[in-house]
């Protein structure tokens, strides 16, 4: 059997570079060497080489997070090269990456979200204007970042101003969202034309973390994940329905993972990840394992879905 020539694209220029590289190491180790010939590319240094060698490759596996990788930039580059890739195309990637656009699309699909407004550097001198219509506490986050980079929770005007300054270090546009306290649930979706939801995962950060921030996400032992999540059948069914609707509303393909908050039996959507973390212990692979897909089998499935679009 002829081996599939696969471009594994990781690293990049975003603040999540190290997360990307760590994930790529696990993916490369798990890929079946009897099926794949793996070529590594780092967009920070290797774009010209990737363009030159694209004709000798069969498929790409994008393992980039954040700007210039998860926002449609790399997807558009690969489209120009004629190289298929796993996951969502340009439009879906860009909409999901922009938290404001994603929430607008959720609303149009009748999906529940917390009230929010957008802010910019013009609001720094008068932060009380930003929270018009919102109640403290509020969550402040850059509009186009992942891994909770630049995110904070504010309980008063002083903390709001500080949170805006922090978020504006990462983006020119900032979302200020009413904080909903509850259980954090995440739901994966897998498939192209007929996507199916995966089992729910509950994320339980250690008590020393105010929320699921960068450290809680990536420090070993900082967070406990429960899969399948211990929720009622009604909550499970609704969460999976919402994840599918979010996936479709954002025009996604291949796979995605939508984060939600469960409060008093009611779910609120937070955001959708188009390139979820991809180590054997990451949230999406955990859910896939609960559905009967080993990590290696999951990678095979994602690559097969990419080749369907070729």
C-alpha cells in the first residue's frame, strides 16, 4: 500500500506556539508509520518550503492554535496550494476565531449565550461605559485569541480597567461578557457531511483557579476532566444538540469542540474551537476515546475526512 505523504504543520507565530509544538510531538508519535510519511513544517520558518514541496504531498494536518493558524490564514494558504487539510475551511475558521462573530452566529441559530458587548482602547479612560447593560462580575477576553490568553474576570470598575488593558495587549478588540458561574462542559463534533456529537467532558479546574485559564489548561494536574460528564440525559442531549447546531451555524467541517457553561440545568455557549488540543489526554481525544476511537484511530479518521475534500 502506498503511504500517505502528510504535512504536519505546527509551531507558528501565535502566543500558543509552544502548545502547538507539544501537540505535534504527540501526533507525530501516534501516527501509523506503516500508513504515513510525515513531513514537518513550522509556519514561522517553512512556508516557502511548504509551497515548494506541496506538489509532492497528499494531505496536511494543521496543528496550529490562535492567529495565523486557526483563523483561516493557513487554510487559505493550503487552498491556494491545492493541498487538502483536516478541519474547517477559511470562512468557518475565521468566524469561529472571532468570538463576537461566533456569538452573533449562535444567536441567529437560537443558541443561548451570555449578554456581551465589545470594547476597544477608546474605552480605557471610561471603562464604566463598557459595562452598560451588564452586571458585575464580567469576563474580559480578547476577541481573537485562544487558550484563555489575556482573559480575566472583573468584579468592579478598577478590575474592569485592568482587565481591558490586559486583553488589549493581545487584540485591538475585546469582549466583555456577563460572567455565568456554573459547570464547564465541552462537546466535540466529528464528521463532514453527517457530523455526530461525542460524549460530554466536564472541566473542573483546581480551586486555586478562578476559571479555566492558560495555567489551568496546561499545567499537569491543575484540572480534572470527567468523561463522560455526569449530567442528566436531558442535559447531555441538549448539549450535543447545541454543539451540532454551533458547528453548522459556523459552517465548520471535520471536527470542532464547543465549550459551554451549565447553570441550574441551563446551558450557555462560550466558544467553538476548530482545532482542539490534540494530545492523547486533550479534551477532544478523551471524548473520542469514550466513543471508542483510540488516539491513533482518531487521527486516521481526521485525515480520512480531509482526503474526502480533495
